[in-house]
């Protein structure tokens, strides 16, 4: 039996190597092209993730994020509870929350939601915004008409959801103001319990200054209303003409022409 020389045995296999290399090169090229195409696909955004949620969950999540942003000034320990079931509102694509009543949301609030990119429909939800806030309280009973002294006030922390709107959190908002009613010891101080001191009193004779282009005239008039600094009240001139003037100081009014 004759044995083939080594170079003869290798020749049949070597003729397949170029084809094998081409096959591997094509496979590697295809794999790299596929990986590159996958890298160009967009990463799902939060909005897309919300769109995959049921409508009720999407609305609730949007309202909660909206209230968190609007109530950020209340501090770090803010709790938000959506009291109504958003699922009962029906279909609401692209929800856009808003506050029917402007201001910082606190306590029980109503949140409106425009549905659709053009706000074709509007839904309303009830929510509760809770946070611990520092506010003023009265440390002794105050009579109506009494001027508020800073020594009569103290501080207390309460859940904002249990406070009346208009609570005061700045001593400058209360000191020197006049009580409009009897305020009992321990009461939470609110803006509707106080007023500015009268600088002009009804029935008093006061000085009115009329100011216009090229003239500046002062005369005595009768005040027809009480008024604090900056308020606008009615007045009567010597010729019985009724005008409105702005309180600029003690027994001083001004009219701009």
C-alpha cells in the first residue's frame, strides 16, 4: 500500500480555508451591524413607561408628581394621598394636572386634570397634602381692637392638613396689627383675625394731595371710610364731590391724575 505524500494530504483541506474565512468574516460583520442597529434604538422614557400603565394609574402618578412639585416649599416631609380613584374617571390620555385654586397645595385640595393633548376633557380628583409646619399661636386672650404685641405670640408645629388656610408663619405678619375679633388663648393665628391699624378714620378731616402732570395740590377733605396704609377709601371734597384716594400716611390721602 502506497502512502500519499504529506503535501498531497494537506492540499484538499487548504482549498476550503478561504471559504471558511469568508464565512466567518460575513458572520462577524453581520453581528456587528446588528449590535450597532440595537444601540440606535431609543431607551424607553418615563412618559413611555407611564403610557404602558392603566389609565387610572397614569392619572394618579401624574397628579402625585404634580403635587410633589407644587408643595416642595413645605419641606422634606410632605405626604400626598390621592383620595379619589382615578380609575373611575374613565379614559384620560396624556393627563395634564392643574390647580383650580392658585397657591401652594395644602390640606384637602382639588386637582383638575386636562385629558388629551388638546385638553379636550377635564376631570377632577381630591387629594390630601400633609406636612408638619411651624406657625403662630396666641399665648393669651386678645380683645377686639387690641394691637398685637409680639410678646403675646408663640410658636407651634402642626400638620398642615389640620390648619385653616391663612395661618401665619412670620412674626412680622402679626406684630403691630389690630385684632378684628376676640382671639382666645392658644388659638392658631390667621390673617382674617387681623387688620392694618387705621391711619385714616371715617368722618375725620384729612389732607388730600392731588398729583398730576405739572401740578401738585393739597386740600382738606372728609374721609368716608376707615383705611390702613396703602388702602383705597372714599372721600368727599368741600364741593361735595366724591372721589377715591390712597392712604399714604397718618391722615394723608393721595389722588393721581
